[in-house]
C-alpha cells in the first residue's frame, strides 16, 4: 500500500477525526488529518458539555492539560411555562475532582488540543483545506472503492488506503458515497447560541459555584411554539445561552431564532442569570437529532464514517451528548483501519470491525436503548402540554389555599391533567414509551 | 415576563452578527436561484436562517448574501424548491471562524 500518499486520510479535525488520527498514527499508519477551517474547532459549536471519560483510553490523565472552562458540578433540568418554572437541580462535589464527569469548554480550544495530540502521535495536520470529493478505484477488481479525496488545493488529490469521513453533520462524503439518503429536515435541529461576557465573580454568585465548578441547565418549554429546548451554562468568565429548534417546526412559523432566544432570556427564571454582560459571540450549528433512525451506513469499500457525519449525537432529553460519541466512534474507526490494513483487506467487509466495535460499546448501545427518546422529547405533548401540567401540579402542591383544606395529590394530578388538555391514554402511552427508553 | 429594555438593551442584528468572525472569500459558496424562489409558497429560509441571510424582494423572489454564513445547512434542509439552493463549503481557511463556541 506504499503507492498511496497516506495509509489513511481523516477528513475533519473535530473530536471524531482527531481521535481517529491519534489511534491510526499510534498504530504506525501514515495519517493525514484534514481540516477546512484555519484551525481545528473553528467551524464547531455545541450546546455545552463534553464528557471526556472515553479519553481514558487515548490520553491517560487527560484532565491535567485539557483546556476546559469549568467542571460541571451542578446539573439542572428546568420545565418552564410563561410564568412558572420547575427545576430538578443536582449537585455533586465529586465532579469537581478527577476523573470528573463533564466540562464546559470552547470547541476551538478543545478541538485544537485534541488535534495537537494527533500531531504528537505522528499524524500530519493540514488546515485551510476543504475536501471537494472522493477518489475512486477504476480497476475491475475493486471498482468503486474509495482511494482518496479531492481537495481545493492546487494538485489537491490525495490518495490513501482508507478515508475516514469525520466531516460533520452535513457530511458531503457520506452523501457522495451513497451511504446517506436524501437528508430530511425533520431529523435535524438548529442550535443557536450567545456567548455572553460577565465577570467570573458575578457568574459564581448567580450560579452558586466557586473556582472551576460549573453549571449546566437544560430547559424545556422555553422555545415559544417551536418544538425544541434551551440551555444556559457557565464558562469561566462567559455564560452560554441558547436554544435548539426542530427545523420543521421552526420553518412552519414566523419567529426567528434570535427572537426565540430573547424570549427565553426574558423569562423570570432565566433573566436574573443572564442579564447584563456583553455579547461575545453569536453562533449556530445543526444537530443530527433523530438518533438511530437517521443513521447512515457507516462503512464502504475504503471508507468509514464517524461522529456527527454518522449522526452519532445523542439528543435524549436528560442526556444531551455528542462529543463523546464522536471521540469514541473516531477512535474505533482508527482501530479498525489499523486492523484492516494489517490484514490487507480494506473492503467494506475488511472494515467490518467498525460496526462490531460500535455495536459492542455505548456508541450504538445507548442509541439503540434510547431510539424512541428523541422523537418523544420533541413531541407536541412533551413540548406544549406537559410543562403546563407539571408546573400546575407543583403549584397546587405548594399553594396554601386556606380556608380550603389541602386537596389530595391524586385530585391535583387529575385536575391539572384535565386543565392542561392531556388525555389519559396519551399519558399512559408516553409514560410507557419513556419507561422503555429510560427505564 | 420582564420587558427586554428593563433587563438589558437588545442589540441590533447587525451588531449581533458583528460579534462573529468571518473570513469572506470572493467566491460565494452558496448560490440561490432567486427566480426559482418566486414560485415558493413557504420561503422557510427567511425565518429559519440563523444569520438572516435570505431577504424577500418586492417581486416575490429572494435576495441572498453568503458573506456572514454560519455554514450550518439549515437553508438547504428547509428548502422545498428543487434547485433553488446550491450549497457547498467555502474554500479552505475561509468562511466562519468561531472563537468561543
């Protein structure tokens, strides 16, 4: 295979691509890591928390130098109606010490750090380079096999035994390879985010944290009529405030994304956390939201797909994860390529170890278990009826209506369910669905 | 609900977009066929594009400006007029450059 420019070309130096490159380079492969932005992470934006434990396998003691903003020690889930809010707020001191749980980070910092590890492992990182298409084998023996990539550089064709496509949510490579059917808007959400500068001590005080401790708040019922959710989380001396919006619902109404954020920021439960400060950066990105049901084929002859390009993003309400799935899938892709090249078979069959590795680990096990969750979380009832029912129940529990005596909980639930317009059979079927997913 | 001007001054959309860095290439990476848009009844791109790059024209078409594009992909996904949007990535090194995302 020495007649190729590289053994493996990895397209995209996000978390999937860099982990693939770390693994491949350490396995002795001639590894090229391509990035279309001026630096890794420059095109990337997310909803806030990295769960890096999978890095134990690649970068022991990764926490000693990972460029994070804060370690998440407080995790809240908030249900809003226009004038009410119910929160479940969890705090864990242990998450402020190794091995930690999650961290907030700027993706340009985090992704650059991870790509630096790929370079340290021996990979070649080439930024400012957009891949414009795939190269294919035209010989009769293995017609159609991917043999490299075209780039927008002069004489930019690069040959390789295997291409690992980590080219993100819009993956042109997966589409060109025919692994991804026509993408459907209903499978995607749009994330829009404001990074707002505030003094660290103000953030510490508002969010009740110290030092490098941080908070991640996930919110439902804050996106007007558009199905979706919101988030507020702490960086060191900025906070991030944003919403995630189901594309089909966003397209079917008249309020623009920045106005939906503004609406959430005006809520009495959110405003005191986020007001003041100066907008530091406005950003937007798509999320492959639909999980298992939208995943493309992940293996072709000479080709593997990882990360967001393979729709490996978990949007399951109480779990919102993507970077960890990207890192793991990239790592397994790299491992598979070492094995396939070692065996002299980079056909789809020879690369079969990738599907096996994904299937045996959290990457696909979480997605299979939670396959019904994304649709449930974005369903009209969860979005528009249940917040009213839940906040209504809690209000009645805490309201003292003397001289009336306290109603029983069963009566409160029954009355608030009716008032919110929730039918019993829907509640039972959604409950069963939730139990099958989360139980 | 708290009125916006009590809590903080809302900034203009131009000021909002000015917080994001764009390294603009002379060649547009997205091309919109404004004539094809004239027959579109939804024009979902106008409301959905987070950078507000799709502007309706008086003759019922669409005017598009690629320069402050987040390269997110929302427009081609919500578009239901075949051939109206031709979408690709900017040349290497160009386009949006996030710093604190």
